[in-house]
C-alpha cells in the first residue's frame, strides 16, 4: 500500500508509537508499504515549532531527517495539481495543511493516515486512527 501520513502521525510514529494502533503502526514500519510525508507537513512542523506550539526533541531541521531516514519515509513535493486540487475542495476543513494533504492523497491515489475523522467527508481513502 501507499500511505500519506498526516503530520501528527509522523510525530507519533517516531516519538509516541503507542498513540498509533498496533495494526496501523505495523503497516507503517513494514518496508513493503510505501509511506510518504508531504512537504506540507514539513512546513507545518517547522512553523509550529518556531512558534513554540510544537515540542520536539530537536529542531525540525535535525529531527525530521532522522525520522524520515529511520523509517525510510519518502517525501512528496507540492505540485501544481495538488495546489489546484486543494483550492477546489469544499470548505469542510479550513486548515490549509490538511487541505493540501487531502488534495495530495486524491491526486496521487494515496491512503491518508490520520486521526482526524473530518477527512472522511472528502471521500479520500483513509486509515483513521
């Protein structure tokens, strides 16, 4: 399977694995699955960390590359199709980072892993934890 991880799932997988149900955690660390982190999540982590709203054991520039390498998570850049897709989504969810993740999952045919049940309203493939 190909998974796109919501920002909090990236953090939990590395820092608080008990928050991710074991069957899903097992899928995320199974190397036969492709786990992807959006650059939108990198941006969100950096902004929240700089604003003091997110505690990490190290600055994102150090912490995130370690986490990605440890789990062999791939990065997904933001493309024009993603930006246009996000702009065309109904206004169910107002968070621009989440809207980007939804659009990326739709455009790329990915299963989005999140704890946010509101994402169901977009008809995107989901693993809600």
